[in-house]
């Protein structure tokens, strides 16, 4: 099932899977970043909260997190350095989060508070 979709990114997840798959949509990429067409990132649902926590952090921090889950690691830095791809990536992460929570595949956990 498609959990979220934008102009450049698609997030898919199937019931029973322990991960969601982020893929760059090949047909929509501008020529200057067409080499990213094979970028695929599989984020384990167990690590999803960490990604959501840093979705609006510095692009290097988010990119570093995504490196752990990408097959083509060299393409992740190019994707997060593109303002267009990064902005949409952030949006589809949040959209997919809502879908996964609704499907009861994901439960968001509050961060630790210090008193």
C-alpha cells in the first residue's frame, strides 16, 4: 500500500512488514538530479520514531540517519542536499507517519522529559 506520495517520493508499506520503503519516483526527477532515480531507503518501523524526531533537524543529521537504511548510500547526500527533494521528503515522512499510526503499525513514543 502507498502510505504517502509526493511529486518526487513514494512511501510504501504492506501490512505485516516491519519496515516502510521510500523510493524516488523516476519519471518526475529533473535532469540535474536524475541519477537519484534508483534511491531506495528501507526504514524499520522500530526506528521510525528516531527519524520523525529529527525530520526538521539539520539536513546533515537527517541525511545521516537515512544513510543507515539506504542501499545506495552515496545518493542519500545528493537527495538531502536538494532543497526540493528534502522539503518533500520531510512532508512524506510526516504523511506516512499519520497513515502508519492510523493503521496501528506504529505508535509514537514521547521523548524523555527531565525535571
